[in-house]
């Protein structure tokens, strides 16, 4: 499979997938249709995995200050790759985000893939919605797989890893959320490629995680570490906290682990990396 895949995007997710699949990763800075078509001609992939995206240098609030870059990376590039996939009859896997919904903990059930995205409060989220809506228009004529991940948790240090972020912040909120454990995400992607899945899939772990639960496990390995819980409203930030359904992913035959099951494994690997 590795010779059939081309990864677009050299960021956190792109590098992790390149390592896992041992496949080519484009080093080209994509600015045009011609740029992408040149990479297709060079590598001749059967599967294109889009990991290109802009989440801001420090956080998603930065997207508001760099609107052109955000729209280009999060909307234009995915649509460009969709057109390329259609013309070249290859499969496109687009890494999207679950941060595109409002969620009411008191009355809402975990969000399924069929629900219409409605979180328009952040420019970042809007650009991700634009991309999904555009790619959905190609579903009938093109082999497209959209994977929604959320709050990536990895077993190795990286500035985009939520564990790394929380260790640096030291002040955390205590709100249940769906998370994506990257080692499990990689396994899920391999499974979905194997069955030639199409459409949209939520790729998060079963259950919910509160940040203090993760940091308490970290404290077992780093006893000198301390953190403080603060109220969500005190952050004075526009964010979405939500739970995502994994029924569709489980129905595909993939064994979805509970997020609580992976914490010990994750932290042990993280501190020993």
C-alpha cells in the first residue's frame, strides 16, 4: 500500500502518517492546480491523503488574524485536491475536524456524521465546514473519505499534542470532550483504506475525557508536576466542547478503544520518548 499513497502536508498529522505508512510525502508548497498535478505525475499515487491545514501558530484565534492563509489551506486546498482526485480517478482522504458543531451537554446525544455542521462562531471552523460542503458535492463521482478528528492526543511530545499543550498551560478546564488518540487514528485509517470506505467518519475514541484525568496519569510519572483547574468561562475564549458518535466507525468493523483505556499507555510512552 505504501507505494500507492501520497501524503500532502508536512505538519503534525502528515509526518505521523508518513512514518506509519512509509510512503512519499510531498514537499511541494501547493499554490495552484498545476502544482498538485505535477505531484500526481511525479508520484502516481492511487490514494491522496490531505493533511494540509492551518490552525494558527498558537491557537485557532490566530486564524482570524490571517484570513487568507486560513481560507487557502483549509478550504481552497481540499477543494483543489478533490478536483484533482476526480480528474485522475484516485481516492482522496481529507483530514477534517470535529470542531464544527455546537453541543448542549444537557440534551444532545453524541454527534453523528449526518448532522449538519452549525458552529459558525470561529473563522477556523467555518473554513473547515466550507471544505466539507464542497467535497460532499463530489461524493457521487469521486472516491472521497473525510475523517473528522478532534483534540489530537499522542504518545510522543509535539506542540500540537494536547498533552504537551496541557503540560505547558498548567491551567486546565474540566469539561468532558471527545479526543482522537493518534496511534488509534492511524490504525483506523489503515482499516478504512483496507475496506475502501467512502463518505464521512468520526475518528475519535469511545467515551469522553476530562483534562484533569489525563494530567493525573501524567503526575504518576512526573510527581513534581502540578496543575490548576479553572472555570471554562474564565478563559474568555470562543471554543466548542462536544461529544462525537463512533457508531459508524464501529459498524465498519474497527474496534474502537475507550479513551480511558489508552491514557496509561499514552503517558508512559510519552515520558519515555
